[in-house]
C-alpha cells in the first residue's frame, strides 16, 4: 500500500504493474504471512500484484487460515478474483496444515485459560498470552480487522495472526447472531475475551448470545482465553435458560483441558 501511494503521488496512471515489477526485480523469494482478503479494492490489488509476481518468476510462500477456494468468499465482485484463485491452485502447491495437533498450545505453557476475577492481573496475563501467540512487539501498535457478515461489519478491535481480542460487552452485549459468531470461529484460531460478568435474569439476551458464541468456538475448536468475574459454573446462577446453560458450562470446562487445547483449528 505504501508503494502504491508513492506511485499515485507521482501520478502514475496504473501503479500496480510498476510496483509489481519493482518487487520482482529485488525479490526472488517472497514469504507472505496470513493472506486474507476482506474488501473489493484489496482483492483487486492482491490479485493483480501476485499474478504479476508469479508470472514474473518470483517464488512465493504464503500462509492463510482459508484454502484458496475460500479466499474473499461471498465478497463483492468476487468473480473478478476467481482467476487469481485458479492461478494459485495451478501454479502453487497448496498444503493443508490443519493437523490433529496444534503446537501453539506450547506457547500457552501452563497458563490457565479462564482467569478470575476481571482486573489488572487478568488483563496483564491475557496481554502476555497475546504477545506470545503472535510474536508481536509490545511497543508496536496492534492491528484491527473488520469481518463482513451478511452485509454487516463486525469490528475486531485487535486481530493478528489468527488471534482476536474482544470485550464481552461488544461481542455479547450488542445485538448479534449465530452468523457473527460463526464468522469469528472460522476466521480465528484463538479468541481472547475480557470483561465476562456474572449474568442474572436481566441478562438473558447476553446469556443467550454467550451460549451461541461458545457453541461456535467449541465446534470449530477455537481456543478461548477469558477474564471473568466467576468460574463457568457460577456465571449464570439464575435466569431464563439456566438449565440449558449447563451445557455451555460443560463446554467451557472442556475447552480448558489439554486435550481440547492441543486440537487443530476447524471443524472435524
């Protein structure tokens, strides 16, 4: 994007081929981490840039949380992006690395994934876990991300290398549905959730959304790291759906186990 901006400032008529040629001239091997496409302009730029690099003989190694066929899925004007997907599948070796064991578990060490109570200590522990999982420099700004869900935007305040950070208030306190939580579960292998409160009868909507969230995360083997005001079995002591909430409690307990944490991300 920086190089494109420079070329536009020079009033280059079509900056993409110029930038692609410059990168190809100086780069024989390009490692590109976390290929992700979330909007139409990026889709078009990425398609043209990487097509030029591949055709120019640059060797490319890239990672992604999605197989090529699912890149920019359901995106606006995706038909213009499809030739690039075909090129990836034809010219690159596509390897699935979602094995039965997730070695990111090692980075969590012995840390408990459900921290009680909310507060400075829990926040510090979760922050440290985030930086261990992402190898991000503490002094550097953390990027955000916007997920498109059925024509709406779900803002992820912190998102990096498959790890997302949300507050309970934003993720479960606002009007959301199963589609939102499925989008999160498919996109991220780890979710850090802060500010989980004890829920009462007046919070039945928040409790119902939390149940949907945990179902989506559990079914996609997403790791959950949370700071809460109580242990799972004390989260919803009274209110509509209290009996049904017991399944969520059971899933939360299972999600803390080594067996669960060592599983690879994705549905069975």
